């Protein structure tokens, strides 16, 4: 069932969110030392912030702010904290996010309606391929959402293709929650071991952490490789610990749907001004209903396009297109500006590349240099030239270094990592 607010007009959604603003601003001014200081420093009278446009009077919150003053954002006493979560630390040190009982209920609600957006029901059985440990929000969120949905769940965790296939055989799950590139490893294992993967109980995969689509919503190279091999329905999601919410695709596959009852979202340029539809902007969120550590105008670092046309699925919410890249990971390479996902899409389309990591560093003349470390079982003749030719078709050719598949795998999965790491910024 689609929540009532998500089928209302954008104007009605705006009125709803503005009705919740005063309570949020009063709450953080009383309980968050960071926001109390911010309001005082900038002489902000919260009683005069009545519309979403008025929010622009409040300076944005950045990742550096939270890393530098993490405890000053926390709004509850330790006795109210049920679960302690940290961010993955992709762009810096991990940040602590305390979750109250109310916050966990909100998280469950978000994932439940997100699964429903991805055509899931209580009849589904999900094979959960994300960890519930290591202070990770995602695995916990999915588990709570599936439970609220009333569906079944098998907590297998990441990796171990043999265990994944044993689970499919024993329990007959209908859906995966997984990093999409791992589906290729499952297919590879099945083909090597005579498993008829095309005739199983699996009908769909809710995919996290990697984009399945290009900016025009066609399948990316990764998405197409999966679909060519295994004709299951693929759904992309975009989420972050900071917003404790998700943008999830419906069956139309035209962007992740916004949940206006959970998050106020802005798309901002480098000067913190709203971008027009059709321009890439940084996803900036104000959380609604968060008790432990609410955020106001938090810049996620993620760039995307947004769309305001109602969807044929019945939802009239804003949709968020595939993430273009992270602002801090922008690479200026031989006169071209690009983001790591553009490199991943090329590498995912090259047969013989088993895995890879991308390193960016500053060369001796002070400009960005790219090294692609490619994992191969066998390095064919002229393979380096073939790889560089693939890159030349879209951008300037980077450096390429061949290594053992296991060596790259160890780089991708450092000891404390909760998800694959394929980009290393050494600038």
C-alpha cells in the first residue's frame, strides 16, 4: 500500500512538511548543542522559519561538522539509546549515530514502504546478503523492514556463494537484498558448479551500494550484464545512515522515490543554492521524526538529478536519479572532469576483468593521475591495450596494472570494511 502522503500533490506534501518544521526546530534548539550554537551564532530566529524556502536561512551541515562535533549533535540521554550505529567512513572517520526505540520504529517503517515500492509483499522471503554486525545500519534496517512487512527473511550475510546457493535450495527465497556485483559472482559460481540458476525461486533483487542504471535510466553495464545472464527484476536503492531513509525504485525504474514524511530533501550547488530540475545537485536532507540525532540541511556529498513528474506507479513524490558521484571524489583528469562510477561502468564491461580497484593520486606536476589495478586469472596478449582502448572511447586512458584476483579481493575487503571498497583517493 502506498502511504497517503506519497500520492498527494507536491504542493500538499510541502504543506505537510512545513507543518512539521516548527516542532523539529524547537526540538534541536533545546536538545542539540550544535544547532543551538549555530542558531545563536547566525542570529537565527526559528519562529520565523515557516516554509521550506525559509530553511535556506540556516547554514548547511557538513560531514566535517559531524566528525568534529559528533557528541554535540546527540539529542537524547544514554538511557534512551537502544542501538549504536556508525557510518562506513568512506569520506573520513566513522560517525556515531545513536538510535532510540522510536528511531528504530522509523527505520522499520522506511524500509517496509521501500520494499513495498519495490513490489514486495508479506508473501516474499528475502535472502539478506548484508551484515547485521560491525555497527552497520543497512543490514539492521532491512531486517526490521522485512519484519514489519510481514515477509520472511534468511540472514545469510555477504559472500560465500556456496552458502548462498545452499540457502536458495533449502528455503526457496523469492528475493535478494544484495550488492549487485555479487550477483555476477553467484552466477559465475553456479555456472562453474552446474547449478541451474535460471530456474530457482528467486524473482527479484533489491540492490544496494552500486548503481544499476545510467542517467537516462537504461541499465548500466553492471545491470545489463546481470540481466543478460539472469532475467530477474532488479531494483536500485539509494540510502544513507545520516538520513535513516531510502530512495527506492518502483517497477517503472525511473528513479528512487522520496518519502516526504521522513525527509525534507534539497538539491544544492557549490554555493548551497537550489539547482533547477535538469541540473545535478548535491542531495541535502533534513530529517523528520528522528529522535536521537536529527540533522538539518545536511549535505550528503552525493550528486544526482531530481525529477518532479508523477510516476505511473501512483506516487507523486520527487524521484532521485542514479548518483552521478560524490563531490569530494571528483577527478580532474587530462582536461576532463569525471567521477569514479564512470570508470566502474567501463571496467564492468570488459571481459576478463575479474575485479579491480581504482587509485587516484597527485603526480609530479600536481595534477590527478589514475591507476587501475585489475585482477585477472590470466592476462591475455595485448590485454592492457584492449583495456586502454575501452577507456579511450569515452575518456583519456589511465594507467593499468595487472594483479592476482585474490590480491585485489583483499584490497576491496579490508578487515573492518562492511562493504566493497573499489576507490582509493591518495591525493
